[in-house]
């Protein structure tokens, strides 16, 4: 995942949001701390939440079905989704909630198996994400990057 950090804008006051799975997060937390970025990590289960408590970031435990994932209506520049999205109860609602918490032109980064790349690109396009691109990672997986369309999309 480290190879994707260059997507995060190198600007002051950057906010990064990440859905937690312990194996992917420590490197992101270290990178954000080094750069002075605000990092918020959300865990959907108690075990992940407990494991992530030691990281230099705001860590919250929420229910996947929660109406909104962000508190205080904070908008984020970059959203990482390194979790297995096939395990989500409602994938469409999940990505609609992410869309609402992103800044206009914010970046979404989703880690997926290579076989799901084209399906995910079409799915994100249906949900008004734009500039959708697959990036092959060194470990063999694929990262799909996308941007939030400016303003007028209905989510």
C-alpha cells in the first residue's frame, strides 16, 4: 500500500480517512504522522479496533450500517478502503457513504483482487466517481483509484 501514498496531496491540512484492517494501516499511520496529515481510521469490528488503538491516529469503532461514517461533517481529501468489500452487507450504500464524506475532487483508493478490477470500475462509475484507474501493485493485487465528481451528483 505504501506505493499509493503519493496519491495523497502534499499540502498542509490534508485529511485522510481509512477503513481499518490491521495489516495495512501502520505504514499509512506512520506516513501521515511524518507529513503532519490528519488520519482517521474506522474499524467495523472490536478486534480490529483494539489492535489499531496504538497507532498515531483517531481510531473509531462504528457499525457498518451506521447512517454516516464521519462525525462533525468533516470532508476528507483521500479515502483508503483496504478491506474486503465482498464481506460488506451493502456495497452500494457503503460507497455512497464514502462519497458523501469526501471533498470535491477527493481521491478514493480501493484494494481489490485483479479479477474484480473491471467490475469495480463500472460499479464506481455508476455511483458518480470519475477518473477511475486500476494500478497493479507489487503484491499482485490491484488498487482502483477514483475521484469524487464535483458537486452536483445525487448520492
